[in-house]
């Protein structure tokens, strides 16, 4: 039920055009599963694939019908939140993060795997002026979450202070 990695580009372009026209925000969440390689290494790729399907269901059940969820890469997902500013997007990210952490994944084999995810949040126009920038800033914030402690949410630094804040979080 997820969109493929190329899909988020066009809806994101459309959402940013709409946000510019109406002066509303749009946010992107970038999430990466923490230590997902261990699932594949310990249980095999079939279990890993099933866990990713379960993950999609957890994410989809945690967002609005109008939000766009796409698998971006191996164990990375993007969530586009129309008409949502960074503060509210961070609340959504925290809700999804908590649901993932509290879910027991079966892998299609009755397992009870506990997984976590790291989240990056960025919003237009606060953090980015283009779809590419928005995804890049959300991705960079996700890497900050990974570096910090994993299983957490990080918001991108404001666009006006990019040069200083990106390398000096705080």
C-alpha cells in the first residue's frame, strides 16, 4: 500500500506549489529503522521483507489519509504532511516513533521483534524552499537523530541559519 521511491517527488512538488499559493506549510518526515540489518542477518531476508510490510502498516495507521507515505530505500520511509508545520510534524513523528517502539513485529513467523526508528523533520518554507531541499533537510535531521542516540526525532535547523546550524546543532 506504499508508494515507490520515485512517487513522493511529484506529490511533494504539488504540495509545495499549493503551500506557496495559499501560504500554508508542508512538512516531510524522513525515517530510518535502527539496526534493521540485524533482522535480516538473524532471521533472513524473507522475515525482513515481512517486517517492512508490518512497518508500513504501523506507519499508515499512524497518519492521516491525506498524508503520503512512501518507502524511500531499503529501510527508509518518507512521510509528506500537507498543511503541517514543523512543530506539528514533530508531534506526528513522535507518535509514529512511539507506535513503532511499542509494536512487536512478527516477521510472518510469530516472532516478537522490537524495533525503533530515527526521524528527521523539515518543513516548507521554514527549512527549505524546494522539494529537493525539503527531503535533503529532513534526511540530514534524521542522520542527526541517528548520531544522537537513535530512536528519537530531530528537527532541521531553520533555513535562515543553515550555514551555522547545520554543523553546530544546539
